[in-house]
C-alpha cells in the first residue's frame, strides 16, 4: 500500500504505440497521477523500470513474447508491494481471474476511462479493482467492497 504524499507515479506497459500513447495521456490528464515511464514490452519494462520510482504499473494483458500475466507474476515476485493493474480488451472473466491469481491488484477493460482512473487510485491504496461488467462473475468483490 502506498504511504506517501504526492502524485501516483504510473508506469505503462503496452505494445501498441497508439494505445500506449492513449494510456500515457490518460495518466497525465489525471491530476493525482504522474507518468513514471512506458515500455512496449514486458522485457523492456523489466529492464528499464525502477520499482522504487513507481507506485502502480499498468500492464496490457496481450503482450508479445512474455504475456502480461507473466509480467505481473514476475513483478509481484520481485517487488510484492508494487501493485499491477491489468488493462485489457478481453471481457471474459477467465482472463481477469488469471491476472488476479498472478498477483494483479485489478483488471480494467480498455475503453472505460473512468475505470482506469478508479483502478489506478484503488491499486495505489492497496485495494482491488475490477471493471463493473466483470465484478459479478468474479464474486462481486471488484472495487474493494
């Protein structure tokens, strides 16, 4: 759980350049957030990201080579206190369940900007967040309630 005052420092991992740009812009538009960096692959994120300078990692589920789930698993093992929020276009609950079991703090569907901001804030506060279309399928415990 984040215990510092100041902006939430967010690192984005997304392989598609346009989507990565959109996610970075969404983070920068959120007044309580600050973009800590971005990477187009899991491998580059692991090599370039300094976990001490990041409060939340946004991870695309469908990354080339190493999947988003595997990246979450590795980040959770390496830095357990660093929350990962998976961002995906996959609406099936099974994908969200895999991400959460790997250690993700939440699962946000792409195209739901309000969920992205809420997910970032929840993850930074140590809470779980799941986009509302999936909450019921995952037991209704999506937003820390």
